[in-house]
C-alpha cells in the first residue's frame, strides 16, 4: 500500500483501504468526482488508485499514468466528463487538475483490494445508490525508500436524483 497518513467524509488517508461512509445522498448518482489531495511521490506513474462503491463496483482511477515526474502537493480530481487525461509520455510533467480515469497498466492492487476486473469508466456507477461505504485503495507499484504520501486525503462529491 501507499504510505498514507486518516479518513472521514472528506478526511485524510490512514488505512488501506481508506473509507468514507455516505448517507443522505441522492438515491441515484447522475455524476460524481473523486479528489485525491496533496499527493507527494517521487514517480507519479507508480501510483495506482482503485475506488470501490458500496455495491462492490470497482473503478480504477489511475494506474501507470502521470509520467515519471516528482509530485509535490498535487491534487488530482477524477471525473468521467473531464476532457483531459493524466500525461503518460516519459518526461511530461503531471500537474494538479481535473482528469478522466487514466490507466496504462491495469494490474491488480495488493490484497485486501478486490481482484480484477476493474472498470476504467466512472459512468458505470451512474444510476446506482451512493449511500454506504466507499473504499479507496491507493498503492505504489514500485515503492521506494522515500515512498509516497497523500496529505490532504480524498473526497467524493455527487450530483444525483432523489
């Protein structure tokens, strides 16, 4: 797992997985966004993040993307309607921004994360009930001695229908 410091409705990561319990949200998701905030890592392309919905659906938000750049206090917001993806070309720096899920390596995350297959399309969750426990698994594909950290935690934001 990624070396991460808490978790609450929009808290910091401290566990693998980190959990957010959603209640009182609209009954059906129309769209949603997931933000991972203040990411630090020596090699962005090593970061893998898997979102698991209360119904067990799995969406791989990032894996093998972000190029080989050093991340310092970056925030990545994932939204299916975004027009950009994270950079995947060697040497192209990644920056804070709004991205579609970006996956170049769909390898399974370490246990206890659920196994393959993973979707890379956030819209597969549209129409589902967002209430319940959401889990975010973040792993470093090649952990180094320096490791990585996420100091700002993660948030999930919904629009929907009652």
